[in-house]
């Protein structure tokens, strides 16, 4: 795991956008297309807006969600709304190459299976995504792999739904097996509230969900506030 410390959250977001753009360009040139999965939450929105200004061959990109809140279409809790506002309304990604999580379905278990099949159709069986963006919560969660939920123990599926509500909503999320097969992992971590968990992430502390993600293909971009205790 490589850690790069930037002066502030804006700098970290711009560096992350530049990294994603470079990975996409290289992947499209080498393989003809690129599979990218992005996490929800407030931290990545600056990165996504900065990515819209980068030189990206969007015609070759398939974009997936890492996680999504189980909520109706148009609900402000939905990560998809912020993904559209921060990125998709600004770039020429073909609509057919956007793959949102089907959280509006009544049968969520069937929906996870359908999303897993979409992943396989685009990214192979087993699924290997080119780049997965992850965030880090103050409680050590990443994606919607949250402390104490049964989703942490899923080892036979690439997509699952949390058993209990987290911050008021159940979540659909990719699982550890899928994350660990990704070609690259990009962590974007900003803010002092993340500092303790960033230390534990770097230590590979399996007591927090983030610490269980494979590290040898990971780049962590953190601002000074998050990384101050980790700088040594």
C-alpha cells in the first residue's frame, strides 16, 4: 500500500482525478475498455467533479457503483443522484455503460444476483475490475461493508445487501472477494475524523472492515488532516 499525503482535501481530490484519468487512458489503450467502480458518500464528490475536467476516453468506460442506499429513485439519499450531478451530467459516458445498483427492486436478493451477472458480462467471470475507488469511514467501514453486519462474512458472492440499516438505510455493496480481485484500489481519505482509522488501515487491522481489503495493489491519497498521525 502506497500513501501519498496532499496539503488539503481539494488537492487530494485533484490528484485522485488525475490518477483515475491516467489509469483509464492506459487501460483503454491496452485492453480497449476500462471498468471503474466508484463509492458513494460526500468525500468523492470533489474528485468526481475534477474528473469531469480530465482527458478521459469515456466511450471506453464502464462505470459501476461500489455501494448504494436502498431508497426510491430520486431520493436524496441515493448515491446515484450525486454521481450524476458531480460527473455524469458533465461527461459523454454512454448511458448503456453506466451500471447503477438496482436498489429499487422489491426482491433485493434477486437484484443483487442480476447486478452480479452484469458485472460478469462486462468484467469477466470471475469479475476483475480495473479500478475501484474506496472511501474510509470514521468507524472503519469502506464501501458499505459496515462493522458488525453479516455482509462482512460473505465470501461466495460479489454483491450483497446489508442485513441491518446503517445510518437509516440498508445498503447494497460489493464484497471483499470482488475488491480483492481488482487490478487497482484507490483510497481517497480526507478529514481529521479519519485519522485513527487511516492508521489502522495502513496496519491492515482486520478488526475494521477497511483493514481486510487487499493492500498490495492499493494507493491511498490522503490530506494532511487525515494523515498527520500516519506520516511516519
